[in-house]
C-alpha cells in the first residue's frame, strides 16, 4: 500500500503563487501514475493534473493550462504542483493520488486511483 502526504497549501491573494508537494511512502514501486485533484465547496472532486511516474508525461485540465505545472522527483518519491497566477476559482482542497498503469484518459476519473492523501487547503482571496 502507498501512503501520500500533501503539504504547501495556504492563503494567497489572486495572482499569487503556491507550490504543493506530495510525498509517497510504502510500496512506492507500485506507483505508475500520480495526479492532483481538487474539490471546492459544494463541488465534485475534479482532475487538475497528472503525471506518468516513469516517463514524465503530463496532462492538465483546461482551466489550469499555462498556469500550473506538475512535476516529480523520483529519487525523493515526491510530486509537486506549482501554481501561478492563482484565481479565486482555484480555491479548493487539493488532493494527491497515486495508481497503477491505466490509459491516460482514465487519469481524470478519481475512481482510477487507489491511494489518496489527506488533502491540503488552498484559498485564493480577491
């Protein structure tokens, strides 16, 4: 089993930046896909960005393209989400998730991922 711990959330003004981190432990050799999801107040959990742990291939939801960058450091078993030009609509609890090998199209489905972190709050004020 894989354990995930997020950090880096906080309060920031619109236009500002934050970097989230997600560190994996446990059976990390089973990780092939990792992703960031977010859940705003009264909303469903939505895909933000994903990365293939081996190839570094990435994908983003349209609303964050050009503003967010997902990356990973395999040696540290850590995934990052650099968030720039933050908007009030980015306010949410951000979760990291890990899973096995599956088609890239499945990255956007939370049910594809077997392990989740506890979440970190990101609040963007106007």
